[in-house]
C-alpha cells in the first residue's frame, strides 16, 4: 500500500532527512488529492478503519522524531488526516493528546505538538470544530506561550499556531483569556529573537484587521512596540510594524465611507505616526548600511503607502507637516535620493 510505505519512510531514521520530508509531502498530497486524480478521490474514506488507524499511529510515531523537518512533515500528515476526520467528529482525541504535550519533559515533543496544532488550525474552518475543542487548544497555546518563554523556537511556533487560530479566537478577545493572548504577543514583539519578533508583528497585523473593535485597551502598547520597531529593528520587523498602521488606516477609512463609528486610532497617534513615516521614508537617503538597496526602497515605499492610507483618514491634517518635509527633501538639487524621498512622500498625499 503506497500510503503505508510513505509513512514507513517518514519514520525511518536511516534515510536522509529530505527523503523523509518528501515522503510526508507525498502522503499529505495523496490523501488530500491535490492533483485531482480520479484514482485518489475519497481515498481516505475508502480505507478500512484498521488501515486508517495504522496510518494515524504511524504519523504520530514520526512526530516524536528529533529532526525538526521530519516533525513538520509528520505534522502536515496529521493535519491532512484531521481534515477528513475532525469534521466528521472522528479522531478528536488527537487534539487532546497534542494539547497535553505542551508540558512534556522532552523539548522536541513540545515543539512537535505545537507545530501540528498550528497546521491543523490552518486547515480547518471554525464550523468544522466544536467550541469546546477549540477552547481547549487555545488554552494550550496560551499555556505554552507563558510556560516556555525562554525557548525561542517554541515561542515562534506557538505564535504561528495562534496566528492560524485567529479565525477561531475572534470571540475570545471579549474575555480575559483573549486579552491575555494579545498582551503576551505584544510583549513578544520585543523578544530577543528576530524570527519571534517578526511573527509576533505579523500576528498584530492580523489582529487589527480582524479584531479592530477589541484592540482599544492595547493601543498604547501597540503604538509603542510598532514605533520602536520602526526606529530600531530589522527590515523584516519594521515592514510589519508599518503594515499594522496601514491596516488600522484601511479599517478606519472603510468605516468612514460607510458611516460606521470607530475609535480614531489614526488621529490620536497622528503626530508620532508622521514622525515615524518621515524617518522611515528617509531610510534610503541616510544610507542604512545594514540593508541592501532593494530592502531600503521597499521599506520607504511601504512607509509611503501607509502615509497614503493615513491621509485618507485625517484629510487636510496631513498637508502642513508633509509639505514642510517634502520641501526639506527636495532642496538639495545634487542629492537624488533625498529628492526621490520627497517625491515619494508627495505622491502619497496627492
């Protein structure tokens, strides 16, 4: 049986890591029939219960491997199985098993469980999972985020899992548990590891898009962490910090157009936002040696795009500070980078 052999290859520690990873991909693509092959239509449902159990147990066994790439492959296999099983109210016990592992004494088991839960959440729809099970997983994510804060790999994977679970957790932001999640991930935006900071900032972007009505209590912290990122952080994090404010501006502009009330976050933070944007647009002109030229252009253009969205919200309020900025940028005829920055800023508000 082809699927059985792919799982056996995935478990086989004598094989090369890339071969084991490929076996996991083949398993997932086959049972999900990503190639739309008639031979594989409903292949999972056509198996006997004994065959399905064999493949489930094999996937879980591979999840205990010491290699992170193999763990990811096994997690993707389990998530593919869950796409078939969980909407039909089967194999729900796997969620309980994975959630219980965040306290496991072995680090790789903790990471494997969080990675797999994130994959499952990415694939499932809220209507396919009962609220009780959803709450159980969210609690596991939160506990993992709290208990192992010094483990950057685990924290990164936990935030990634929470990112994928946002479609399940929007309603939680009304209660203390949801507020604690927001607080913890805002804190993670200042984590010592850049990969953690980047995924934390990406999460904040999604939160302001999906949960605008629930972020008011955290706007002071969101403003502080995004402004600090734009001033001090690497390009990857800085770009996401700018995107936070672009998303808020889009939401408030949309609400203005539809005569829906909002919290005026853009107007409240206007002065610090204008300062942030002006500094970021000038990243090219100051010759940031840590970034290559393409990254510098990208960051500056992202800031200009954010400025354009902000101007739609604040209207004429943007004219005076940006007119002065543009005049300063274009006064030196020999500095083409400064002139370009001025043109970019001017184009954003016209």
